[in-house]
């Protein structure tokens, strides 16, 4: 099952491999959700398990996509990532 965290919306456990990164485009707030929790986030853009980010080019494509969105706040995004996988 991999690393397990709590869904930010439902509080239920969800594997990092099975969860969904979701952003509320109006507030810029990021959530890590189960499939059920994702449906409850208003004004959302979702990033389901990202199968195509399997190499450096895929990662760069995803970050470039995010960087072009007016709602993207890098500090908030990486704060959420650090909560999910602290080092």
C-alpha cells in the first residue's frame, strides 16, 4: 500500500499512490484526498495518481503546466508536498 496519510477532507487513511492532489483554484489551497474527498473540494483542479511522471521530462512537463496557471502558488504547493513526505 505504500506510505499512508489522512485525507485532508474525510480524515480517512489513503495511500500516497492512491490519493489525489487537489487545488481549490479560488484560494490556492492544496489538499491530498481520497477519491471521495476530492468530490467535496470546491472550484477544484485535480491531479490523480500521475502515471506519466515516470521520468525527468514528465516531472518538468507537470511543473511547467502548474507554473502557467494563475492560481498556482509554489510556496503553498511545496508546503503540501512537505506535509505528505517530510525529509
